[in-house]
């Protein structure tokens, strides 16, 4: 889990088919020492995991990423220039415990990343804290 290591949730606004999360990146996260020294860049896989964790908070269940239909990295995310981000999640439970998800990470009006994929219930783990 990357919450409180890579990012924190400032607030969440529930919407009709999803939510808008206001996120603060944590620039002291040790991943930036290697990705990349003197020019920290948010790793794409961390951003995908952050989306997954937001979806888990929205549905109240532990999930697994089943598939990625589309994932576009449009703007490099850096913790010094993008301290606060918005993560907009739209999801549809198209089968029981199967969530078709569209997400966008943006900074103000700039879309940094777009994601479309499917998450399924992870029955091996207990419900989130």
C-alpha cells in the first residue's frame, strides 16, 4: 500500500459513478532517490497502484488489477511541480465484484495520466482499514 508512503488523501468527493480524490504526493518518499536522483519523477506503476487504492476506498473492498485496456502517460509527474493532484475515478460494476474503471490523474487543468482497466475482488485479503 502506497498511502502515507507515496501519497496522502487530502479529501474525497463522491460523485454519481465514482469520486474525485485530492491527493498530495510525499516528496520525501524514498522511491525518488532512485527514480531519478536530482530529477525526481513519479513512477508510472506507483500511479497505477494509487488509482487501484482509490478504487478500493471507493468500493470498500480489496481488489486486484485484472487488465489494463489503456494507460497513457501524458505529462511527467514530479513531486516538486505536482505536489497536489486530482484523481478522478469513474467505475461500473459490470459483473459481481468486477469493476470497469476509468481514471484520470490531473494537475489543475493538465491531464497527466489516463487509465482504463478492470479490477476484481481480491478474496485473499480482508477489507481495508
